[in-house]
C-alpha cells in the first residue's frame, strides 16, 4: 500500500510515486486538499484507488484533516492485521 499526502494534490514526487505503485500493483490511497488536483484526476481515471480530498484552500485545515485521516487509516490497518492474525491462528 502507498499512502501519499499533498495539500494541493499536485506534488510531482507523490504523483510519480503513485504511478510507480500502480505498476507494482499496490493499493494506492491519496489525501489531498482543495480540488484534489492531479491526484483527483488520477482517481477519476482509475489509476489511483482512493483519493480523500479536504475541500478547502486553508492549508491548516487540510493538514489537520490529513492527520485525523492518517490516524484513522492507521487504526483500520492495525485492526485488520490483528483480526487477520486471529483468523490465521
């Protein structure tokens, strides 16, 4: 899985990382702000699995929301792995 964060959704290094992750067949998740930029376009084109966009131009609100999303995602991954290990045991 690749998780990429960009307040504009246009960070070239993150966009390139998503392109590489797609070739590697990884699940891709983006957190963006504003309109979602290139990341939202990639999601619409089907080259990005998930794009969660915070629809504001306030960088502070975007970053605060990304932190909450990150912690929620982290908790979901931990819960998944914990449940998976219980099933495997």
